[in-house]
C-alpha cells in the first residue's frame, strides 16, 4: 500500500481478497503497510487490485503458468517426431532453406543437410514478410515440395503456419508446425495448433519476455497438446551490428523454469552467415536441445534471407566442428 | 564492398544489378569501393545482394513503402467514420472501457464518455490475453453490447479483431476494426481487413519500428483499403516504471513520412491511470490526430487493465484540461 | 523462498534478518513460503539475501532513495539560479549552441535566444565525444566565451563538466554545472559536484532507469547539495528513426516520485531539428519544469550536432507557439 | 538528398565537400539524388552535412575507428600481463571476488581460484555503486589486500579505477586497470589510462553499441596504449529474468572488426550464479579469448553482488567442465 493509504483502504483490499476466497496477511512497517495474499494463482491474477485506492504496487510471487513449469513436471520432456527425438539429452538438428523456392533448390539442399546427419528439415512455404511487395512463398505448392523432400531424405519436415485456417493443410504435409516470432502472441493460432495435436515449434517473439513466451506455450499445453519445442531466435535491442540479439541467456533460464525442450536459431538470431557458426557452437554449449540453421545451395540467388544462409561447404565445416563439441558435452549429433 | 573485395566480385555485383534492370555506378575510394544502384525499389529490395561474396553491407536509400508515403500523397488523409472525421485537423477522440464486461458497465461508460463529447466509443469483445487462464472477452455477445451502446449514444464503435475468420462478424457490428499490437505483423489478418474495406485502427507493435509499422499499413492500402488510422501505444524498453514507453516521437516522425492520421493511446502506453492525463496532453501537443483512452465506471472491479482506466470524474477533469489546450493548438475537441 | 526450500533454509534467512535487526514474518502458502522483512531500508538493501540457499527472489518494497523523494519533501523544490527560478510553476527555458565554437557564434546565438526571452544560456566547452578524432571543445577558452556571453545578455550559464578535477574551474565561470548522460553514474564526479554546491543539471543516461537516475541525484543531495535539476534527454531503444527515444513518460513519473524539477531536452532526445518543436510542446504539456534547446546561428557549419540545432527563425517560431500553450497550462514563459 | 531537394541545395553540398578536400559524385535516380563522398574519414565525419538544407540522411560507409580495426592490424593482438598472455589463442581466465571485503576472504578466494588454474585474479577496491548508501569498497586498503593476494598466489591482479586522479595509485598496485561499464564513455578517464600505459580491461557499457565500445578502445590506443582487452558484460534489454542480457553475439562481431582480445563476464552478464556455468561455456564456444568470473568463499555474506558469485565447489565443477571443452576447441586452460 502507498505510504498515505488509510486504514479504510487497507480494509477494502483485505475484504476483496476475502470475498475472492484468498487469505490476507497485513504487515505494518515503519514506512509502508504490506498485504500478503495467499490463494489460487488464477484467482489472484484475476483480481484488479492495482485499481484499488491506496494500492501502490502489486508484486506477483507465483509464476502465472503451470503446465509448462518444472514444478508440475520435474523431468525434461522428450518430443518424438516420427521417431526422431528431441529433449532430455536427445539433440534435434534442424536445417534447410529459409524459403522453398524451386524443386531443384529444395531437393538439393535437403540432400545436403541429410548427408551431414541432421535430424529434421526446415523450409518456408508460407512466409511472413514485412513488406507486401516481397515474395510471399510458394504456399501449398511449397508444402508439396517439402513433402517430396521428406520422401527423398526420410527427414521429418518443419514449416511455418501463419493463420488458423491453414493449420489443417500445413499439418497434412508437415511433421512440426512452426509458429513464427511475429505470431507468438497470435492466440487464435495457438489455440488452433493445440487442437491439431501435431508437435509445435514455438519461436520467441522479438520482444517477448521469457515469461510471456512460456505463457504462449501454456496456451498450447492447456489446449491439450503437450508437444511444444521452444525456439530462441533473437530479441530486439539497440545493437545494430547484428540483425537481432540472439539471447542465449534464455537457454539456462528456460531450463530452470520449464521442462520443455528449447532450440536455438543462430541464422535469424544474428542475420549474418559469418556469425552463425560461433553462435551455433555457443548455443550447444549453453545447453540447448537443438539447433535450427538455414542452408541454401546458392545464397546469392536466394529469394529471402540470403545473407544469413550457409553454403553447403560452410555447413559441412560447422557440422565437423559441432560433433566433437557435442561429444565432450555429453550429447550426440 | 569490403576492403578486400576483388575486381571479379565487384563485377559480379554489377552484372547482377544489370541483369535485374538496375543501373550500377561504381565509385572507388581510398579504403573501399562503393556501388550505387538505381532502379525500381521492389526490384532492388528483392535482390539478395548481401549474399554476394565481397559485399560488406547494403544500405537502402529509398523507403520500402509507397502508398502510405507523403511522397505519393502529400496531403494528410481524412478518414470518415459514419460522419465523424479524423485527420488533417479533425481530431478523433475515442474512449470507453478496455473490455466489454456487462450491459450495465458498457452502457453506463458509453453514456459517460458521450456526455463528455468524445467522437467514438472503444471496447474489447475479443481480447488478446497473455495468459490462457485470463478472461478472454464476451466475444459475439460483447459485439452486441457494443452495437447497443452505439444505438444509445450515436457514437461509432472501435473494437479489436484477432483472426481472419472473425473479420466479417466484427465488421457487421463495428465501425472501425482495431488490429492490436500483437497482430501488427499478422499479415493474413492485414490482408483480410484490407478486403473488408472498413476503416482500420492499426496499433504499433511493442517492438515494431516505425518503418515496419508503415509497411503493415502498406499491406492494407495495397489490398485496396485506404482507410487506416495509425495508433501509437507504447514500445518495449528497459524502463519498468511504466508498463511500456509511450513513444510520442513517433508522432512527428509519422507526420513527416506518411499522410495517414495517427492517434495516441496513453492508457496502454503507460499502464497507470496516474500518468494518462499528462501523456494525453503531451500527445495532443505533439500533433496527434486523436486520442484513445480507457474509462471504466469502476476500475477496481474491472476484469482487465483496471490500473490504467480512468474513473468518470478523472476523465471529465482531463476533458476540461484538453479543450483549451486543443483550442490554442488550432484543433477543436 | 523456492518451492523446494527446506525448513532449515527458511530458518537461516529469518536468523540473518534477526541478526541484522530486522523483523521477519513468515507466511506459508500452498506453493511457496514468503518471508516479509521489516527494517531500515539501508540495512535491508545491504543484506545479501539472494545468496542464501533456498531463496528464489528478493522483491524490495521500499524505494532505495530518500532525500530526493516526495515522501521526505512533499512540496516541489524551487532552484534559484542568480534570480532565475525553476520548479513549482517557475519554468526554466535554457537555449544556446551545442558547442561553443567561436566568439561571434557564441555571442550572436546568445543574443538571439536572450531576445526571445529564454531564462538561461547553454553551451558546451568541454565536450564528451564518442570518437577521439572529433572536436573536443574549446575547453577553458570556451568557458571564457560563455562568461562573456553572460555579461552581454545577463543570462545565467549552463555548461558541462566531465571530470572531478575540472569542477572548480567550470564552477568559477558557470552558474549551473551539467552532468552529461554518459556521466550520470560517474559517482566520483557526482560526489565532487555535491561538494561544490553550485546547482547541477543532471541528465538521464541513455540506458538509466528512472530509479537509477534518482539514485544519482541522491548522491548529490546526500553530499550536501540540494540544488539538482533533472533533465530527460532520450533513452536508447530499438527505434532508429530518431537518434534516441525521448521518454516523456519520465515527466509524470518523476513528478510522482520526487520533488526535484525536471526539464526536457528535445534536441538530443530526437537528434533531428524537424522533430524538436513537436517534442518541446509535448514536453511542456506533459508537465516539465523547463526545456533545453539547441540553437545555432548556422547549423550547416556547426562543429557538432548540427542536425539537431534550430536556426534562429525556427527558434523564434517555436517560442511564438510555446507562449500561448504555456499560458493555457498555467505557466509563464 | 530529399525528393524535393533543389539543384541549388545539391550544389551547396557538393561545394562544401569540395571545400573540405573531398570528392563528390552525384547520381540522379528516379526518386532521389544521391551524393557519394570520398575523402579522409576524419574530414568526412567532421562535416555537418545533415544540417544542410535538402539533405535527407547521411550514411557513413567507412568505420569511424582505425587503430583498433582489423584493417590496420590483420593479426589478433596478444596482451602480455607479467608473463600471462591473452589473445590469439592464449586464453585468459580471470576469477576472484566481486569486492575485496576482508584479508581472510580475499586471500582464501585467491588461493581457491589459483588452485583451480586461473591466470589472473580480480577484485574490487573502488566500487561504483548505484546507491550512495551502499558499501563503496575498501579503496586503498583494498588495493593493499589485492597486492598481498598477488604475492601469495603469483597471479596478476585486475581491479577497477573510477576516476583520473586514482589512476596512479591503482596502477601502482594492479597489473590490469579495469574500466567499468558505467565509465566506458568517461573520456577523461580513458585518456588518463592511455597515458599510464598499463594494460586496460575495457568493459562494454550496458547500452553501448559495439561501434561505440570500439571507439572508446580507440581513445586508449590513440593515446599511445595498445594493451586493451575488451570485456562483454551484458547489455540492457527489456528482459528481466536475467539482470542484463549477456550479448555473446558481440564475440564474433568484435573478432571480425577488431584485432583486440575480448573476454566474457557471465557473472555480471546474467546476475545469477545459476546461469554462470552455462554462459561461461557458451562464451568459450563463441570464441572469447577469456572469461572473468566472480567467486566468493561465502556468497551469503558478500557485501555486494552475492547472488551472482560462485562458491568454491561450484567453481571447481565449472573448471572441470571447461577444460575438456577448451581442448576440443583448440584452446588450453
């Protein structure tokens, strides 16, 4: 309560807590009175206590999420995607082109990354583009090319879905539905992929706090779908020498708070291919459960995000560096 | 080009520009070679020049948007909403509850703000909530209550639409479709409200640059709907004493770059009712074309965002302060 | 305490609080145990409770500053600078060149702003420059030119001091010592200007929270100098269309928390002269106690920060707009 | 130039460039005219072109720093500190208490870290504290304790210097002078440590861009002191689950731009001991030339930053994890 709160104002807050079935403990200090409230987190979160006269601030102590938390599920989750596992020691290595552009580019890139031993294939068919004049993806034709690449390589496919109405068609062709950074708080979409049941790769938004990101995952779990993989892909800060600031601190933080696996996207996170290898190794060392990396057989001709894609030879070099690193960290690639 | 770029690399970039129908001008300095490129902005933006060997950086000089720009339409736009105008001197004053909760609350708050002379009514029926356990709005029942409030007061209604499939039902009841901060880059939704044709209130995302925000507006204009009102509602920064950092600098910047009207939301921007009046006055003085303010007849019982809603008496006091301020600034409330 | 804290761990924290002379109140909830602590804020702040096993988080409830707070001095402070007052309704209007460059430029600009009715003159003699190769100011020669400008116009002079050893020489010539944004947490310098006793203009750092800024002011007051004027000058965010993000939200926040006057610097805050007028008006409307604006008789030849300086005619136009605005807001310029 | 720039305005800019001894190349596009300027970077940087009428924006192409750049010194620098090397494959491992508190604590912690094989000892004698009421360090008594710890262990000592006048006394006792994050743009201090000649550990400020940080290093090199070690210690972002956001992206970026060694401080960067090990490993994998880690023999009694200090057993465990990781990365600890 504020320093000038009256006894009546204190009493009103206590009465409101009482009415809501929560216990209230009043402690009077020299400079301020503090009211401790004990109750179910949903009940407490729903009370508009900051609107009460005399209330200075409300400090929530309980975490607002439940199903994604370590407290509910102390053991790390393992997500199984057509026999490829991720989480709790299983490392998920996802690679492929930013965007599906042509049959040749898709199949060639898929074969390159499969030969290097990745566990899943990525590729964008529906593309969220900042400008309405930019290439928006091959859409359903792109889904078919990805399905063909899966057939050719045996790799499960991760691809983005951007709107509720497309969840069914994307789920028909893809093995993991990606929710992009710009849709992390598109709650209608989250509810829809929860119903669909397929594994979800949930990217962190560029200005989403870790708590908000976990709450977005909670939407999917609360909707009945436990198969969520989190993906750190860079946050927006003042620094402009990288496109975003890949926040590897999020890895140990998420590991402490949640049982869900978390992977790192150094391609979008840095926006420059020259920084991808350093940050991929750093992500692995920080404890990530996987990596997602953009590879293009000819980045100079890519229709989107060419600057951040690795060429096949650079990707092969990175894999050669990651394997012994993984081994010493007790993981296997 | 980088300091170590070879003549072949320079030639490759020039050839690629040439192939795309753009002109290339090579200037050799002491420490670096610079290639100037002249051509259509869509052509240039689509070239993956950063992926070329030897390229150090690509600096776009032309703005990536067109239809929203001052260069295309030098005169400020005026949006007409059932006879209430906004833009080019017409001030749009939007007020109402954060969330439509009950018939009594909605009608009472609508009557309060109508009596104070606002030009439009706001209220949330579909609510984007960070937590899946929070109240998600009355949905279609809420739309009906808003329609009744419009009938009772004559005020046009602004309400949020969160997914493409709901655009029709929201457009049936509302006069302005609000795109919330979390959906500013939900491109499927932007395309859908463009088709619908109703005026759109496009909130800036909490980490959307002004350029990205204008590109989101460009989606709506490029889709055939010129009736976009921009809304600054606070960006995410390191400062925690306000919920967001209301970025009033965006007002003169948008006024310089675009012909679209822009309004200010000091309620969400600050997150605290105590700061709303100061920032509302500041927004008006900065040159905004309107304000959008949350009012609740009983904030201590509000189901969402109570801390930032003004009570009727505080709102009346603010209106009394704004009117002479508007007059001296050459506007009329 | 964390959900898995043991009774022994809880007891250890209570024992440590007890030992420090603070009272401890233990509340056991369903999911967590909370220990409330009551005691002197300095004692509590000094306890390393987060290092204790089983402690999940420490949430300070009392503000860490005292002398700058409204709770200690409910009435707004007024700072008197050679008869010109600032604070509690007295509006301080500070203008002048970014940098003192030549006698002619300094005297001409001083006369221009004096003629427009400003209350104080600004100008940089010691300049903090990001690059070692940039012009570093005229230093002591610059101080003498400012003193001459004061003699010519009667205006008190504000100028920056950058290191403890220069406080005496700057104080000899200047009426207000400015602490620049980069030195807001240069604690040695803060202690030294506290001893000096002259009024201090304390700029907010580009990434200083309002609480940290007030604590820097507390250094000056705790050192025996009550004459501190705060200055908001823009914070660093992701937005690049302005040089910084002028945070006008800080005005009502500081007004609520502190009795110190606060002024706004729209020149540095935006970095572009085109946005200065809008943000100056907005700062006045937000409740600032003053403005500090850069004026240059020939910005195209300025040795620093030319892009953000107003020419004399633009400054005259701004003054003409500010005067009626101030009047309707109950201030006088 | 802006779209509406007149031929006279274009000519004025060209004339000014000419007058300054720079070459100007004018290219006329469909929507805008671009003036390319070629000349010495200091000359160009000093021209106030943004203040010229008709100028829309100035885009610098050359980097503003020289001595710290890879272009000047393509080979990585090695800094030699009393026989301990850092840079170009030599890994510098710095550990010790945040603050020197007592003789017993200092010597005991120094012996612990020496036994684990670190190469240097850290410890704060002069402490920059946000609050004037917090413990400000043992000052010169602290320097003597550090000197004794060096004698006992043979480890070179790193400690912070906060003001120009203390450079001599700190340099007398310490082997590396640390410039703290809050002083990264304290240019008077940078000039003074440049003169002193001792190796400098230059922390990145919490909101300093990488370019500004390199320019601060340039102050030291331009002052005649080539022995600068950069230190990434976390930047300020919107995320609050860590105290700062340790920006490991800075490692590959600095490696690309500069020849100076760069070390990582995961203790300050995260602010929580639980995240230190993950981020130390990640920093090593990202390519850092060293680590600086806080260790305290009894964090629960630390006088500052207890929450981020490792206990001796946790530190030993981290060393055991780092050694094989370093080996596989081709480094030796």
